[in-house]
C-alpha cells in the first residue's frame, strides 16, 4: 500500500536554505588561506533585532557572501533562488564592483565562480567534492 498523499508547505526561504548550503560547502572546501563570511540575510530577525542590526550598520542590498582572497582582494557573491532578482541596491553594487561581484543560483555556480577567482581550474574543486576533500585542507570552525 502506498503512502497517503500529503500537501507540503512551500519553502518560504529558499535563498536562506541556499545560503546555508553554500556556507557549509565553502567551510568544508575552501583552502585555509581564504576567508569568508556571510550576511544575516538568511537569518530571520525579529523587528527589534532588525532595528538593532540596522543601527549597527547593516545595510539593504549587502551581498550574501564576502570572500577575502589570499592577496587581500575581496569578492562578493549574491545568492538568488530560482526567479529571484537583484534589488535596486544590489544592482548598483554589482555595477560598482564589476567582476568582483557574482550572482549565483546554486552551489555548482558558486563553485565555478569561486574556483575561477582562486584560479583552481586544474583542481577537482570544479567537479568532484570527494576529490576536493582529499586535496584541500579542511577549515576549522
């Protein structure tokens, strides 16, 4: 006998889920000399905490992920779920930052962009996470 059909609630935070996935993968596979951080955009905030974050300097349109390369250059990734579009603030930031800003919709897209920034074209970073795990040092929390 098959399981009864059940409707599932739609995922109301697909970008937050994507951000958690990408952060987890970056934490596991980035070379140790590369530093990254994520914004709070993937975290639900109460109105009081949102006001506190804004007063502390959190701005609309901040990229989801900031990556500091070994040479000190900083790159930015904005994650968008299927159908997601950049906000006006993000469009301005993308224009200002040029090729230091990327919009990605999946972990494979992030992997390709970051691999290009790090010139990891010859590593399995671009194709096979198991091989990457053997080649790159694990990051510590």
